[in-house]
C-alpha cells in the first residue's frame, strides 16, 4: 500500500544542541531532543531529525518554543549501543512560537504482527501493536504503538495485514534492563494511541 498518512505535530522546547546524525542524498542531517510537556507535567523527550539548513535556523531562535511538523521515522540500530529500534521525527517545517505544548501523531499502516493483550500490575488492559507505515520508494517504518482499555481490546482482535489508523502522541518511557548482571536505564519510544480504527480499503 502507498503511504496513506503519517502526520506529526509537535510543540515543545529545544532541549539540546543539534548533533550530526548522518549524510543522505540531500546532504547532512542533524538530530536534537525536543521537550514536550504533558498535562500531567511529565516530559517527553523526542528526537527530531533536521537538515543542515534547518539546523542553522535553530541558531537564531527568538521565541521560547518550537513548532515542528513532519513524519515518524524508524531504523534498526545495529551498533549494539542504545535501543535496537530507534524512533525519530523527520522535521518538514520548523517555526518558533509562543503557542501551547502539542504532541499529535496520526499514522495509517498495516499491523505487522499479532497484537498482544495484557494487564498492568494495576489491572489496566494494554495492547502492544507494531505498525508498518509505508514510505515512497518501497521503504517502510515500523512503529511500536500501545493502546489502553476498550481501544486495547479492539486492537487485540486485529490480524497481521489489517490496515488501521492510529491517533495519539509520541511518548518516551524509561525502563530498566539488566545487562551483564547490572541494571541499566534505557529509553523506549512509542505511540500512545488515543484512537485506533480499522480502515476499509
């Protein structure tokens, strides 16, 4: 399927200077963390990928917050350092603003493995969904999503290959993994789904 929808709108505060990420067909790319505050006060740190020209724009910031529109991207990290699946936002447009914090994602793609349904220690139902979202030129991004409650129960019925639309927010979540018998703090990125609906093609 063609890429039907991959929309990201973020408004937050620049939490670090851009650092070199990689070189693509159009030149060098950089990455920096954007801090987006939830209503609860919890902070999500989201990695934003920008072009060299966009990196220069950050140097002349005059307003406190940055508004970003773009697309969710994923890639497999084979370095052995950090998370295996890396989730970023490829920025299309940047603008400095005084508007409120915002964190909105809408993705349409195919379920690429059987969703799981489980309960948290507090008894809340949660479903894990891996969504394959196609890009042009035959590439796909694999985006982990989580859903809660009634949305989780509905999502747990989907079969691999089902096309769905998910809306929600990008969240960063700290967790502890034991490596070489020592606890190591790591960060996972996923889409926390507010809605998740099957799409009729």
